[in-house]
């Protein structure tokens, strides 16, 4: 599934292609779309209104405009401009800056992206980079619940983070399904380089997925315990629920990584054992052929006087001796499971 094209918000004087959503929400449940130029005017008129802006891979001019309208910190804007940041949560005065990694499955491969979130007393700004699904479902969910609207940006932040965590779930399930489908190839005795390569690719992507999921626990833990005016006590209960989902995802990811490591070891061990059995059989047949070869090689020596050549039954006796030796060796090697 590819990243959806952003739907432009109306009446933006800057390049609208980067702006996915820009709306003002009232505590009473009202919502209206506004332009970036109207943000400061809307916030100045009504103390009960907060603004939610969503942008996708914005140009510098868009970020400069958002910084001007909301008074965002220079360091946070610089991080959002450059992307490629580690997951973190930072406090700037009475606002928060949060960086989380996102992921989505595209053509059976995992694509990773980032979301940078600015949260203030009267605003929420989400900046998406790379592979990231739209947050339209989070906005729709937020708008349907009048209680969420009453909790302002804190509740909106919860819906976004909950959607991010939920989007990891089908990816983890896809990993589990791929591992189950590989089970027959894993226990095959024949060496298949494609199987080992597939297992390695799965483990590599799963490791990257863990690097995206694991830091969410720390971020959500801080939000669940935060003592700021941005997130009230009732909203913190919901953050704890998202934290629980993130912990379970992280544990599942760790379990799958261990299973993949074990699968690679089992596959290589079975192949090694099978190859060892082949070598044993080859060595057994070589030993079986060595006995008659040794005996018959005596008759290739150019000696003038070889007593056994003069006997009438020397040749039949030699054949019987070779046969007996071969039968005894075969029985012994079969008992030792070398043949």
C-alpha cells in the first residue's frame, strides 16, 4: 500500500500541496477549515478553540509559516525540516515536540518514515516524512467523540499516537505469517540459499521495526506520567492504554526476532547434518571398495614367482575371499549406519 497523496486544504496562500489538513476545533464540537494565514486570527478571537494542522513533507516556507503562527522553537523546526531524527520527546516551554517513526507495508517490504508532532495549549501540528499513512482516520475518530473535543490537543495527540501504534500491528502479523509459511523450507534437509536469504531479510526488517516500536514505550510512558497542562489526568489513562499496546508489540517483535534467529540456526544445522550423512555414506562406500582393490592390486605386481598363480583353485579362492570381505564390511557399515 503506497502513501496516499495529500488532499490540499483550501485557501492557503503558500504551496497547498504540502498541507493535508488545517482546521479549527471548538470545545463545543464545532469544526471549520481555515487557511494557514487565518491561524493567528482564529486563536486570537476564541480562547476555547484549538487548531490542528497536518502537513506532508512540507517545504521550508510552510514550516517557517507554522513557526510564525504558533511560535515554535527554532531547534524543533530545524529537526522537522531535516527529518532523519531519532524517536524522542522534548519540552520547549509550554509545548512538546515529539518524533516517532512510522512504517507501512509496500509490495511485501517494510517502508519507514517519521512523524514530527508539535503540541501546545491550543494547537497540534503533525509533520509527516517518508512512508506514513494519512491521519485522516484519527481526525475522523476525534471529531466523532464530543468528549475528546472537550480535552483539546491532548486528546488529539492520543488519537494520532494510537493510530501510529495500531498501524504496526498488521506489519507484525505479516512477519508472523511469513515465518509460518517458511516453516517447510526451514526444516528442509537440502540447502537452499533463498531460504537463508529470506530469513536474513526478515530479521533485518524486523530489527528496524523494533527500533521504531521500542522508543514508543518511553515516549508514551512520559506522556502517561506528564504533569503539564497539555494532557489532563483523564487523557493520561488513554495514553497508558496505548503504552500497553506498544509494550505488547515490542514483546511480539522480540519473540519473532528470537524465532527467526532460531530458524536460521535450525536450518543451517539440518543442512550440516544432512551433508554429514552424505559424507558418511561416501566414506562407507569408499571403505567397501578399498578392500577388493587392495587384494586385486597384488596381482598387478610383476613378480616372476607368485605361488598362488600356479594353484588350480587360486583364482576362485581369491574371488570368494574378496566376496566374503565385502559382505562382512557391508554388514559392519550397515550396522554402524554408514550405508
